[in-house]
């Protein structure tokens, strides 16, 4: 079984500043994938970024980047130049070779104008 | 392209009634997933299909829950009889292949009175 832990229930950031959301995971698989999903109040689940475990290079999508530390089983999300529209719940997830996503408990991000 | 389409968006019914949730995956996606989201348990995978065949239903809570995928463009999740503890948001997601990003529908908010 795999587990995903997000230790920060809530985070706050000033508009235009940078914030990092933490995620740790545990899996016995050697081949797996990691994701960050965003859930705004509209409750849509929106894919933010994806990382393949076999790739050492950290994934980047515009203002969003990850710090993937495989040995430490850590997968944090950095949001640069935060915008009001970034306010949402953020979920870290791990997909093992069996195609099954396990989600963390989520971090609520608030963006202050 | 249309995303994953779920219906209804909201459902309110009395306990003991049968509830049917519907999902149309993205055309060409071979994988379909059903999730449940509650405050207490977060996001949980209930069941997933590959090429219309159920692959893993270990997350289905009990026999009152059943899911079908009669063809590549339609799936249902049925609860019979429904109970108040089934109240949750139910998401359907689809993916083009194994370990590929899952695209979520807008969810069905189910309230059992």
C-alpha cells in the first residue's frame, strides 16, 4: 500500500510572492508517478504538474515547479509570483504501476492581495 | 474537446432510495475511475476500468455500491439502498493510458437525507 502525507493543512501567501507546499509519500514500487492537483471552490480537480519517478529533472509548468527528492520521498510544489486565482485546495497524489492514485489530505492555499 | 461529463451535478434523496450517478469519459480514453471525496476520508478511489473491464474494485465500500461500464463512452455508479453516510462528492475521471494524467469531471454532490 502507498501513503501520501501533506503536513500543512493551510498555507497563506502574499500576492506576487512565492510559496512551497510540502508532500511526502511512501511506496514500495520503483516505478511510479507523482502529481499535484488543484481544487478551487468550484470543486473541479485540475492537474497542475506531473513527475515521473525515473526522471531526475524536476518538472516545471510556467509558475509551478516541483522539488522531487526521491531518496527522501519528498515532492514539494513551488508556486512563484502567486496570483489570486491560485487560491484553492492543492492535493499531492502518487500513482503506482497499478494505475491507482492515492491522494494526500490536501493543503488549503490562501492568497492575500 | 469536451471533458469528462458527469450527471447529475447535485442529487438529494432520502435514505433507502436507489441512486445512479453517470459519467461520460473523454473520447479515446481507455481508463475510467470513480472517486469519492468526504471531509473525513478525503479522496478515495472506489473502482477503475480499463477498456470497459473492471480492474480493481477494492475501494468499493460495500455491496450496496456497484459500477458498470457497458461501453467506452458511458459508466454508472449505483448505490442501493442509499444511506446518509454515503453523502459525498463523487468524481469520475478518465485517462488515455496507464499512469497518464487523469482528467476529472465536475463531480456529483450527493446528499442522502
